[in-house]
C-alpha cells in the first residue's frame, strides 16, 4: 500500500520560490568586484533568477545543458545558482584558481555551452576562450556600460544586458528530482579532474540536513557570511540552505583578505561564518595585533582541511566564537560530519569538551560511515583504531561524470556500495570521527603510523608559526621519518631546536619530527589546501640529518 501524501519532486526552484514567498525582504549583501557594496533582497534574487531562466530558454539551451561560472561569491552568482538549475540546466562552477589549461580541459570535458565570468577573471577567459570548443556564449558579469570594448572575446555580452531584457515572470518546470542540477570537478591530485554531478534531490536533501541545529544550524535570525567559495562544492551548500531558512546572506566578493573579511563581519552584523582554516588564519592575523574583537559573530564552521586546535582555542577563548569543526568532500555535496556536542557531554569539564571539539565531528543523518582495514573488514568505534573511512548516502556520488575512473565504490557483503574517501580516521564510542590523515599523507615510521595532522597541529600552536606541513622523508632504518616545513609569522622568530623542543611532552617521542625546514610559503592548491605532493617535490634534494 502506498502512502497517500502529495508527491512533489524536490527541486532547487522550490527553494527560491519559498524564499521569495516567505522571506521576500530578507537581505543579500555583496561586495562587488567594482569594490562597492550591493544590497537587495530574496525577492530580487527570485526575480532575476527567473530572468536568467528566460534568457537560457531564449538561447534554446536544452535540458541538462551545462552553464559554467568563473565567479566570486556574489549576488549574480547566486541568481545563476537558481536560474540555471531551476530551469533544468546544470550549473558548472569552475575554480578560477586552476591553471588556464585545466580550465580549458574542464570546460571541454563538461561540454559547457555558456560561461559567465566576473570581470576579475577576464584575463583567464581571454587566455582560454579560443580553446573552449563547446562554449557558444561568454557573459561578463557586469553592467552593460562596463563591458570592455576590445576584450578580443567574440560576441561578448554583459550579464545585465543579457538578463535585463527578460521577463521577471517564469513558470519553473517540474521534472524528475533525480535530474542533474550542478557539477563540480574535484581538485584530484592524480590523473585528470573528475566531476561530481549533483542532482536536485541530493542538493535539496543536503540543504535540509545542513540547516539542522546540530549541523550548520542556519536560521532566519542569522546573518551568514560564506567565505567558502561558491566555486568550491557550492559554498558547502549554504546558498541553498540560506534560501530554505531565509537567513541574511553576506558575500565577500573578491576581497578575501583578513581586513576586508573582518570589516564586512562587523558592518553587516554577521552572526555566522564558514570557511577553510587558511582564511581564518589571515583574519586572526589581522585582528590580534590591532586588538580587534567581534561584536556579533557567534559561530563559525571550519572545514575543508583540519582546523588546528590552536585556532579553535583562539576563536573560543579570545573572541567568544564557537567553532564547529566540519568534514566533507566534493563527492559528498560536501557535508559528512559536523562537530556539535551531545547532551551527555555538556557536563564534562571544559578541557574534556575541548578534546571532543577538536575532532571532525559526528555523522549527519543522510551520511552513513565506517572505518575498515585493508581487507575491508569493519573496525571498532573505540577512538583509537584507525582505518580507511568509507561513506554512503543520498548526497554522495555513486560514479563520476561520464563514468571517469570506473566504478569508485567498494561493496560490502550485503552488496551495498560505499564511497572510499581516501581519508584515514578513528571513530569513538559516541560516533565522533577524527581524521588522522589523507591515506597518501600518512607517515609510516618503523611499522607505526604517524598522523601528519597531529604533528602539524602542535607546530601551529607555537606563537611564531603561521603555517606548518608535515611530510615523511625516506629513512634507511625507519622507512620514513616526519619533518615539518613551517612558515614563520612576520616579525617572529623561532629556531629549529626551539621548535623541536616545543614538541616535548605534547606527543610520543617517536612522533616528534626529526627536522624543521623553514620555508617562505607552503604550496596551496586551488581550494586553499596544502599541496604536499608539491612540497615533497620542492624538498626532493633535502637530506634527513638523521638518515
Ligand atoms: P575536497 O573534495 O577538495 O573538498 O577535499 C576533501 C578532502 O579534504 C577530504 O577527503 C579530507 O581529506 C579533507 N578535509 C576536509 N575537511 C577536513 C577536516 N575538517 N579535517 C581534515 N581534513 C579535511
């Protein structure tokens, strides 16, 4: 017997229609590429998304055709999120920090039909447009009078001219909720990039779950600043959850430096922010010397790479901001776990609570996870045993776009397919997961594993260290020994021996790095993550003093 409830497909258009009807005057604030602050409402987003949809219909774009963006977090990008997907096309957010050759490869692989870009990225588009064989129309996301006359890009139009002539009325089409809605290529370190292809169903379910109080906990009372880019896994789904909750959204545009972000938080009374650790590192680096404090910021989600405990302490103790440590992947839309304490843990002493908060958190309903050994056997949840982390759920990929890389899943005895995350983790009795490492970054010393994240976290707690990356170096006796590459904070000093001594009592002796290498910068990838492969290349002539 079937239930007798209405069946309505979960479509992205329903999110913007809801925001329009119930939060029409909710504010959307954007710092624009031009430098000024743009203000409008959810009602305006809805109107202009409908204009985008009409523009795409006018160009006869087919269902599921791809529309690409090279854009910062801003209001026009938000309109494309809803207008492109809502009308049945697929939004392909391209990471502008990729090498132009990779942009070409990705745009051709996705068979993008249109590319909308912020004017900051005009040089990239000028460099690549002739090689993007499927793109029929380039759209500069600017006012009509700002369109460069001599861009060299054939038939270039401005976004405002493109949508400006369209009707603000549109009847969103209804279709199968499993239809593709958006796509994002992973920053994969080997081989060609592979794309996660999200669906309306996966995106809407993810938006629901993300808004739960123990997940992102977004609400209509919040003023939310997603620093995490809209070109990186849909800004962790915040644009969708924002429409669902009607929160105020504050977009930083291209100004991602600590000072600009801090000023925006204060000016727009931001209560909630989200971003990767490197961004917050810059902001705290700006605030501390100037003695600045937050007047409204209450919570921040930090993820994308391990949040150093020193940062969680600083936010909480120096600034009264609660850090929600989160973990996820492009392949997971991206949310997998988020760290909020359970009722039974609230009575624990502060230091015990802090130990839990440092972990990557517990699974959200919609994500099932387990750790397994090399034979695929499930390992215990004791907080000590570590293994390969596998996940499954309705917003996790089952395969990559165009079947790239074959079937990525691992199947259990019951035939259920699990996605191997490539992360190594422990899970404790209460279900809190802690990432030990990327499986390829784990250091194997004398048959024991050393977590590079643990080694980095200790260095990051030293007041003179701005950034730290731990890698294994070949050793004749121990196979590998850890070394730590560090960037010093400007004007601060620490010697090799002082830093090594700093590890005393903080970790087991054999886990203390054998050496310190001072570097000007740690190579960062397109999504702000440390690129250890590049670092290892840079250190290829390095010789361990202990070897
Ligand atoms: P991406 O798909 O580019 O977002 O990268 C996903 C990977 O980032 C994960 O598989 C983890 O290795 C890493 N990652 C994400 N969040 C965290 C976190 N909170 N702690 C440690 N690693 C993380």
